[in-house]
C-alpha cells in the first residue's frame, strides 16, 4: 500500500479549515456569520488593476519570462525607490504571491534538517513551507504582555545552533499586528551578522502602520547587501489577494541567482495577473492614506471594545490588521467551534481563528484567538457585542 | 558570509537560458531567429478564455478556495468524464500550472534522500523540482534507436531500490514525442504494483497524438485507485501557457488529502486565471481536430526534412510537439551557440535546445538537440534548409 512521505503526513491542516463546515452549517441554519478568521480585506482593489484584466486582448496567452515581466520588475523597483529603498529590477524575482517567495527563501538558505528561527505566534503557513522543504522551524516565544515585542537577544541566541540558517519574521506582523521598532530591527541585523544568518523579512504589510509608527524595512539594515531576503506581495497592499503576484528580493547576487534558477524550474508567473500587478504598483502612495485611516479606526473600535469585556485583553497592535486576543476560555478551538455550532446572538455569530495554529506548541495558543479586523467599524462594534454575549453564554469545555 | 543551501547550489540553470543572450545579440545584428527551443505553441488560445479575462469586474480581487474554484474543479471533472476517465471534482486539486502539480506529487510521496525513477531524456524541470525537494531523480536511459520506447522491465527494475518511491513519466512525451503504448502503460502499472510505487503521470499533452495513435491515461490502469497521480495543465492543451493553471489528480484519498493540505499552505490559485480556465475546459473536443492535424503536418515536414540531411536522424514521434534530433556534431551545446553567434543563412538562423539538459548525465545528449515544432509548416521547411546549410558550414568544436 502506498505510503505518504513523512513531510506529507506532517503537513499541517489549516487551523481554520476544520471550522469551515461548521460555518457553512451555521449559515444553512440562517445565521449571519461575521468572518474575522481570514485576512481578506474588504477594501476595493485599485480599479486600474481590474481594468488591466479587462484590457487583455492577445491571441496567444503565452509564457512570460521566468523572473517576471520586465515592466513589472521595473514597476516594483520604482515602488521601492519611491519608498526610499534602493531596489533595482535585477534584484526582483516575481513569484506566485508571497507564498512562493517564502518557499524560495527557505529553499535557498536551508537544506533538509537545517533550522530556521521564527518568533511565535507566527504566520501559520511558514510551518507548511518548512515541512514541505524538510526544514525545522524553531520558535522563540513572544508575549502578549509586551505587545509581542521582539524577544531579548539572550532568548533568541538560546535557540541559535549550528543548524540555524536564517530568521524569518513579519513586521508589521501577522498574526500579532506588532511592528518591530527600528531598534528591534537593528538588533535582528546584528544577530544575523554575529551568527552568519540570513534575515527573511516578510514585509507584505509595509504600509499598514498606525499612530504614526514608522516601519523599518530590513532592506535598510547595514547587512542588507549580504544577508537580507524580503518577501512581498500585492495581496494585502492593494487588496488583491486573488492575483497571486508577489516577489522575492535580495541584494546579494548569490541569492538573486538562486531565486532566478528556482523561477526557471516553474517556467513563469501568470501573465495577465502580472499586467494587473504593474498597474497596482503604479498606485500613488496617497491611496494608502484613506486605507490606513480606515484600518486604524477599525483597530480602535475592536481593541477598545474587546478590552472593555471582562476577562478579555489584547494589546493595541501598531500595524497589519490582526489582533491576538486573550479570551477567558480554556480551549479557543472549542470556543471557536461553539460560536458556530451552539451560539447565536440575534441570528448572528462570528468566526475567529483559534491561535493554536500560530504556535509551535499549540497549548500556547489555547486561550487566544486571532481576529482580522477586515470589516467596517459598524460591523466591528456589532461583533464586539456578539462576542460579549457569547462569552457570557459560553459554558466552557 | 552567507552560504546558499546545497539544493540552491545544485538547482540547475535552464539548459536554454545560457543561450538567450546570444539569441538577443543575433537579433540585434539584424538576424531573424526561428525559435524551436521552447514549447510555446503558436496556436490561438480559445477566445472564450480571453473573454473571461475581459469580463472580470469584481470590486475586490479576493482569495478563492485553496483547492481551486468549485466551478473549475467541476469543469475539469466534466472534461475527464468526457474523455472516458472517471474523475470527480473532489479528486481535483487546482495548481499553479503543471509545475506546482509536479512539486506536490514529488513532495507527497518522497522525503529528502528518497528516489524517484524517471526515463531519460526527461523534461528538464523534473530535475529542478527534485533538487528543491531534496529528492534524487534516478534515470533509466531510453534510446533514439527504438523511438524512445519504455525500457525493459529488467532495465527499470535494475534501478529500483529501497529508497524508490515513485516513477515519473510523460506520455505523449516531452522531450521525446514518444507515446507509450497501452502495453507499455500496463507494464508501468504492473511494476508499480510489484514494487509498491506511485506512478506520477504527466499527461499535459494528452490530446497531441498523431497517425491515429491512442493515448492511454494512467487513470485507466488497474492500479489507478491506489497509486496513480496525474499531472495536468491548460498550458499546451489550450495554448494558454501564460495562465499558469494546472491540476494534480489522485483517486487515492490519502494522496488527495495531502495535496489539499499542500494547497492550503499557499492559500489559493489565481482567481481570474481560473475563471479563464473554466472556459478552456468547456472547449469542445472538436477544437483539437484542427490542432492535431496541423501538428501532424508540421511533424512530417520537420522529420522528413531532417532525416533527408546527411548525418541527421530523428524518430517520427507519435505525440506532443517535440523531436529529439541526433546531429552530426560532437557538442550540441557548442553547435546551438554557434548557430546564434557565428552562422546565418540569408539573414536567418535557428535556436534549438541542446539535449544535454534532458539527461542525468549530460554527455548522453551531446549529439542531440530538442526541436519544438511550434511553427507553421512553411517556417519549418525553411528551418530544415537553414539547418542543412548550418551543418555544412559548421566547423565543429
């Protein structure tokens, strides 16, 4: 009988997927389910992107260059130059979303059995990509108590060993919403230098920072030329998750060359999506002003509302559009399921992501859930009321 | 100093890429370069696909389901049912082209250090995917002398060891054009049963068979329910290489479940490309009649023409749109480069793919090139004349 590979057996199921049938059943019972479980923004995609699809009119939908359309690589370079970061088109390799960019980054620096450091709670799919690559993710735990700040050098160095090849992190962060300060980023750079590691910096939420907080790109670190890989994507920035266009950037030519060869193996990114992405990257920076203002307002409604519920606490995240919320429950997987199967408040309920899937040791997330504030302030105020009622009614495990 | 992973070092460069700057330089000198080096069909993409892009008009380009849009999975199932193959929508996982389908197949059955058997000359990117996965490709050599027929059971079994997990093959074949007979396919099925292996059957050229030759799908083998994975794509079938939509199929639920979890890790395929692919799969089978007739005519012009040149020989391939051509040269890499750098015939030259990249031991391909007959018969007749003149003028290494 055919046996799956060990990595296929270990490949995690989505922490959210298990709940989908329950959400579907709740909807079938007539409930309105507010989806806070996935980072799918409701912000409109720039119309110029949509028009790019509508303009497509070739006779043969042909292969493009493996590293991406030159006009897209140029547009990405121009976007970075506009953000004060010196990235040339040659340093850009276009990928299938940020997902493939992470896969390329892991594959370029780590062999099977090697280790990559991550700060937990972490973006759950890092684990899937590590398992697929045969690489071990080693987690340093962050705490809600200090708003999921970067752990101390001592805590980080305690996890660095001879097999450690890289540190992967996301700032502004999914799922924490934390934005690493310039000092924290400089510390990461110094640690990478000291231990000869690559920094894999997931910067897909770069524009999503609130209260005037400044986001430091790893590309601005002194070690950027040698040991920084940036993962990026149009998905969140331009509310275009379905375009699946991202890129992996490195200024170290050995890394760029490795990414190029990885690009060649899978031929090319999708042609028309890239044409749309060119338009996305031409979106003026002013586009983000309204978007950021809106998300900041949403964050405040959610965070203020949740912190006013007895037993509930969440730091006020400075970026992205997620909050890790500590709940007065013993088992957030059970609570999230119960919300869908046994609870309703005036014919409504909510779907949240239990935080167990964002930790290397699921127990660490047992009292937490990730909430994506991708709905408008009115809906979020309502959702706070629903959660308040739910926590009052919840009988526990 | 940062070191690349071993797999990144080993990741092969494209066998063709090295020649691209020489082709560009030839064009800059005013030469017309006939591209026979890549399987980019010149056949028109079904207009309904193009219209699907042009019709796209959502406000938010959102994530789709990880396994693919339900309507696409249904359309793929219907296409297979129409081809007499029992595939349900639940057995379809939509991928980024056939490329991701191969990656998923390798990852699901083999761990780092495991082996997958392949018949050489093989599709060069199998090697890239194996290197990325840390898997060893073990090649059984096929010969031009018998038209690249499946090797004998004894030759295949000589390469099967305790680490062998699967056999990957492509029929109709890239780069050989060979179509395995039903008897050959049954032999593969029996070998898989005997040695408890998975058959990874790359069937992206299914419709491209000539002279009335019938293509046997691995899905029709007795072992299909347990141990067959089919890799498929819209790229060649619908001349839509730039859509990057493929799928991986398995009837064994353990495999399908593994593919689903792999799909979840990278979120979803591109939304609009899938809408276009739905239209592609609805293309009536009659679409292929003209296409197949055209390719058969092209093949005959190319094969008859080449075999009439002294010292040149190629089997008459029964499928796909490639021919492995044995040339009277000592080093096909040198010859292919020379065609671009030092030769022209009435201001024209040709670009071919040296066959060295299609073998595990490059020396095996030193006297061969792969020619993709993706140009019309008039151009191919002209190309035969150019190659004849080139071989007369070629001074050798």
